[in-house]
C-alpha cells in the first residue's frame, strides 16, 4: 500500500535500529582477522620472516574466537549477526550454531598446524610469492562457509577458498603442480557452476537466499514443486567438492603435487567444506528430499568408501595412498547423511571432525618422511622405526585412528555409524563400512611394514643434511593434532554429545529459525 503525504516509513520492520552488541561482533572475527592479516602479510612481502609469526598469532586468535563462539552457542543457542543492520531475510546474515562453530574451530586448529609446519617446509621464495597470505585467505573462506547463514554467501565463501587454494596449489610453478592445478580447477569450476545454477533455481522458486527463510518456505511449497531437482543439483555439486564417487578425479590428481604443508591443510579442510554444505542444505533446508535421495546417497557412500580404500591399497607412493584414504573417509560422512536421524548425522559429524584432524596429521608425518628420505615412494624407503622412533610412534597412532582401531578417534564414529546403519535397516551399508575399514587397515599396515618396519633397501641413504631429526615446528603441529586424536579416542563422550547436539539442531532447526526471526516470520 502506498504511503500517504507526510507518512513516515517504519524502518524498524526492515532494519535493526539499535547498535549491534559488542559481543555479537565475535561472529565475524574468524573471517575478518585472517583477511586483514593476509593483507598485512602481502604488504610485508619482503619481510618474509615475519609472515609465519603474524599468521600463527592470528590463527591462535581465530581458534580462540571459534572456541568462544562454540561455548556461546551451546549455552545460548544459535547466534546471529546481520550486515548493515538490515534484518533477515533482507540483509546478509552470519548465523552460527553448534555444527558451524565446531567445524570452524577444528578448521582453525588444522590451519594453525599447517602454519607451524610452514616454518620449515615453505622457503623464502614461496613465502615471497604469497604462501601465508593465501593460507590466511583460505582460512577466511573456510570459516565464512561454516558460519554464514545465507546460501549465496556460502557460494561466495566457497569461491574465496577456491581462489586461495588455487594459489597454494600452484605455488612453486613446477610442471606437475600446474598439471594438478588445471585438473583441480576445471572439475571444481564445474561443481561451482552447478552450485550457482542450483542457487538460482532455488531463488526463483522461493524468492530468498537466507537459510532460515528457505527452510520455512520449502516446507510450505505446494506438491509438485521441482524442489527434488534442486536437491539433486546440490548433491552433485557438493559431492564433487567433497570428492565423492564417481566425481572425485580431481583429488588424486592434485593432492600429491604441492608442498606437504599445503596437502595437509587441503586433506583436513577442502572436502569437509563440501560435506558440511551437503549436511546443512539437505538436512536443514530440504529434509523431505534427503529422504527421497537417501538410497542414492547410500550407494554413493558405499562406493566412495570401498573404491577409496581399494585404490589406497594399490598405491606405491604414501602421499597418493593418503589421498585415496581421504576419499574413503568422505564415504562415511555420506553414509551418516543417508541413514539420517540423530544417530546417523551425529556419527557423520563426529567422523568429519576426526578425519580433519587425523588426515592432516598423516600428511604432516609424510612430510617428515620426505624430509628424511627425500621421497615417499614405498620401494625407496625403509627402517624409519629405528631411525626416527618418536616420529614413527606418532605415525602409528595416526594410522590406527584412520583405520578406526580402538582406542583412537576413528573407532567411535565408525561404531556409531555401523550401529545406526543396523538399527536403520541398512545392513549392506554397515557391511560396506566394515569392509572399507578392513581395506584401510591393510593399506596403512602395508605402508607401516614397508616404510617403517622393514629394513631400508640396499643403497638407501638419508636425504641431505636433514637427517633423522624432525623439526620442532613439525613436531608441534603433528604432535598437537595427534594429541587431539588420542584425547578424543580415550574420552569420546564430550565430542559425541556435541555431535548429537549439532545433529539435533539440523533435524529440528526451531532454535536456528527463532534466532534469525525472533518475532516469528
């Protein structure tokens, strides 16, 4: 209705006229801080020795902010901050719940371990060309993806982390890096295009991109609305980004090419952002379509788990084997998504956290192998148990965790998922999980026996001056992640309870919707 002469517009219906409370600004700290620090590192391009100090200090602050956010969401429920004071659904909203805060915290810890390892792994040339600015920018993109409450901005943060990961992947300019970057870039751009098409299609259907608003409007769509088609587009797009079977060719083609620090951070973060997006979109926004697609997702999960583990068993290089184990791990998260319910989704959340920590630690350990032996080819190394006993013990613990052996972190989510599959009448999916676990154990056992236990091959000499010592910076990152793997394994209940809370928030988003629309919609 048109306004009469002299009648004022009631901005309070569209804008938050009160000042944003200082404590709510914490929501954007994990995104803003790395961007500002990255810009500072670019300005200090020639002061390359300062860059790791800045990056590590900022990432510690980001982890502290994420931990505070997680504690607040557990105590008070989801936290919302809108940009420019425009209320949802008009303004861009950051909405943090237990799931987003948990993933953001673990991502910050993994990036921090990478920044520490970069001190010894990344030389002057790569630092001058922007290693730490790219790492910080990727941290901002990952945090933004986990904390945003707007679907289009999820796309934007995906792009930010994609651009930063391109930079990290190609840094050094070696031919095999360029080759891996082209494959990585081409397939991820296809996924991004599908993601954008799905967003446009969804916007045309419901007229909003705010996640809470979408959740409400999708539930009110008339029968026959093409929402299942949109859900299928999201499954393909996020499945490619998560490296699920059969759209995962980019991962084994690229993860073995960059410096090991980059590979370690990628292994922990990139695929998990895709898996997180799928959990958020399918479970919270389109629950009915998740049920419709459950059988298809379960088949994809089983094939991802089994093919990943089988290919890992066939590799002659440790790095490549770990790449396929990253893929295999994504299958467990998809299995939880297919099973659904609090049991399946909490198992998927627990597994994602475990995988972020354990896979990054495994890559950092391979970096120490390469530093000592000059290669990670299985036929060219040996006797590492005797040469590097402390490091070998750390690698063994991480391997047990990835294989899912008790009492380490990988055992509990696999047990949760197998139990949920049997309770939900998915016995064949439970069998696939057990079979993939067995094959992963064989693959890791093969690596351990050849590279660590078996004597070194004739003519083997340690690489250069690096010797058998593992640098303190590597031990700090690797040791910190391994310690978390052990602590979670010995005391799993706090993380399991947190995963159940996160899963319950996805299944029943009433608290999320109330936080975004406190007066109702």
